[in-house]
């Protein structure tokens, strides 16, 4: 009985892995999700993958942070004359992406 439960569990894991997109596809679909709504089945597959893969979840959180930071700093003068971020702003973003404390 115990062996059959183990077999069933592995079959479930393999089925789940087959139904979820790859990490590369997740990044593409998540980017599309920010631009336009995804189909319901695609959204479900995306959510299932994000429950399993902590790397993709963290990447998407970082992407959301960068989007919010860019929107928040749009009106500020943290951009140099050539359209580049000031070095202080670059360093703050790098520290934040590394999950370091921004002082």
C-alpha cells in the first residue's frame, strides 16, 4: 500500500510538471500579463508554476519592484542629462535587488 501511494505521488508530481510552463515561458507570460490580461487557463498554469518555483516568484517580485521604482522616480531628478540613472540610484537599486537593507 505504501509503495502505491509513493507511485501515485510521483505520478502527480510528473503530471504537474508537464502541465506547468518552463521558467523561460513563465518570464515571457508574466511580461505579457503586465501588458494585457492572460487567458484563464494560462493564468492558472502561471500560478501553479509560481507556487512550485521560488526562483520565478522572486524574479517576478523584483520585476514588479523595478516597475514601481521606475514609476515612482519618473517625476524626480534622479536621471542625469543623458537619460541615465545617477550612480547613487543605481547602487540603491542593486542593494535592493540583493535584498540588502537600503539605508
